[in-house]
C-alpha cells in the first residue's frame, strides 16, 4: 500500500514532533523536541517523494511550483492539525518541509511567559517586536498575546500572516486574518489598507522590507498597537536591523520615530529541557526582554545601541532581563544543561560570569524541574 501524507502527519502529531522533512533517497525525518529522527529505514524514491508532496497541492500551486521551483503554502487535515508547507528542489528532485501548527493556542501559563509580556499586551498603542531565529516560538508568543486581548477586550484585531498559523475565534474582539498570496499580495499592501479598516491591534507576521517596517512604525505612532516579528537574536540587534534597512539620509528620522513608537522587544530562543516531565514541553524558552524606558528611547534616538545591553542589565525591576541572565537562571534551576546554555548565547564570557562556580557541575536529578 502506498504511503499517504496524512499518515505521516498523524504520526508526527502523535509523537509530539514539530517538523516533517521529505527528500528523495532518504526516509522521512521528524523533528521531535529539536532533534531530527529518521522514520523507518525505507528511503523515498524521487517519484514517491513527488507524489506525497503533490498530494497536498492544488493545480494553481503545482503550476507555481513548476514555474518558480519553490512554494510556500498551508495544508490542513480536519481533526488533526494545520501545516505550514515549503516545497523546494534538491539536486533536481522535489523536497519539502512541513511545520505542524497547533490548533490550540497555548496559554500564558503553559508557555511560562513573564508578567511583563502580559503588561505589554495590555498597552493601547505602540510597537512590540518578538524576535529570534526560525522555529523559536515567535508566532506562539504573539498568538498568546492576541488570544489574551481577544478574551479580555472589545477591539478590532487585524492580522497579516504568511501563512495563517493559529485561527482566532472572535470572543470579545472582532478578528480578521489575512493570508499573504491568498487575501493580499504583500505585507505592505495589507498594512496600507489596514489603516482604513478601523483596527485597534495590527499583527504583522514578518517585517521583511523597508516599506512594511515604515508602515508598521507609522501605524504604531498613530495610535495603534502593532506587533511584529524579525529574525534577530537580541534587542540591540533588532533596533540596528530596523535602522539599517533605511537609506543613510533617513536613518536619523527613523531613530526618532522608533524611539517614540517602540515599547518592547522580546528576543527569544528555544532550548531542550533536561529530563522533561509528562505533560511538559520538551523545549523551554529563554527570552531577552527590553522595555523601552525614557533612557532606552534616548539611546535609540542618539544611535547608541551598544549601550542598550547595559540598560537591560540594570532594568530588572521593570521586568527586563538579558538572554544571558535568563539562560543562567534556567541552568541554575536545572532546567537546561551547561552545554545548551553556552550554545544559545552570543556572549559566552558574560554567561560564564553569571553562572560562576556552578559552571559545568553535574545537576542532581532532584534539582531538575520545570520553569516556573
């Protein structure tokens, strides 16, 4: 009997995996708790791999793929899950990566998000950025924030996504979700239109280009709460990335705009948890949190982003934390290993200083627990 794509999807979800990789010449691979695992030892033939991939695509998508050799789309299996699909060519044959999207939005408690994230979600206006590498849970953090607003406030929430990952049923808020290439041709087009659609909260799935970033900052300045994502690994790097998108003659003006509109940056990464208990996520999130105070706004305005890290270090009372402090706390609590903590930092000397004498010492099983 031919292998069906739905069977692989069901197996992935049952095993708690996040990604399914299909390539010719090797078996299907699952990513489970951050680790890649082959499923069986039967390699897929090029024909079998193409059949599995094409079974998810409609005629228009197949045509696009045959013309451009790459495709982003989504695929849903009723009663199971939705999947974000990327198809590409690998040595002349088709390959694909499928990301399983949870239909249930995890709560703040389940994600162990700090109180400051909730406080920022309750702000009436401004720009909130959630950043980190691909697969670091940015969309999930934003979903928890949108879900909180939807449950507690009567607002008009407008999302622009690529693709739609979580579907929000209107509870107290009115929610409209627009998918790139299906409901709009670009993030910038949708953002321009959004300002004429009476939104209170705007979620921009990804701030990729100058026009989208400019429109998001303007929307935040004009009284909307705007949330977006960037692929950056720290708060300071996030500010620099936004400024650097603009031509040099506009950068000072953008610094001023950003210092007025940005209210918080959450830079996050996921790390494998030591000895997860039943019901716990296999990975735990470490966040660098920057809340824009008048002092930090001044650093942004004056182009002194190199001093932002020090401002975060001294801003603990306001809910701020550096990534190194977050990793150090998790290591000391026995949640992650020393090796994992060091692999996730870009400031190993600072992390080593914070860990101090505890560095590399074995943790007793009793010390290992979940993040509270």
